[in-house]
């Protein structure tokens, strides 16, 4: 079974798989995690986010970069944010309000933003 399979796993139960660029058209707040399933740094970031994020007030989407690289490219073009992995974006009403990658991803900042 892959790290992000169709079944619910402990690692992804609060995330929705981003498999179609149309999912980015949500008018509310999106939290987008670009994740490489082969990267230990990415897996560590995911584990930390699952431990410390408050999964409320937004739609939480994860993107398996190995399967959906074209969607990652679409995200970079749509929002003008250079691709990195792992990378987390918070998008509110179509605009990126937070962007970070690797160890710069800060769940405390994200929680404060979502709970304002």
C-alpha cells in the first residue's frame, strides 16, 4: 500500500487527496501540502503537521507529487509560487496568504491564521 492510498491511513485521515486541479477552485480557505512520498523530510513534515495542526476552518488537501506532478506545476503557475517539496500553501479566496517549505513550515502560524 502506498503512503497515500485510497484507504484512510493514520497519516492522511484529515487530508483530502488532491487529484484534480478543479479542487483548487474552492472559494474558501485551502491548506495545500505538496508531498513527496519518497522523501523522509516530507514524511517528517507530514507527521509534525498531523500532530500539531487543528484540522478546522479550511479544506486540507495533500498532493502526491510522484503521481500528480502536473497539478504541482499548475499550482506553481496559478499562484506564482516556485515549486518545492515539501511545501505548504494556505490559499484564501484564491490568493496565497502563507507559503513555506521544508523546516520553515510552521503549524503554529497556520493554526493562528485559520482561527482568526
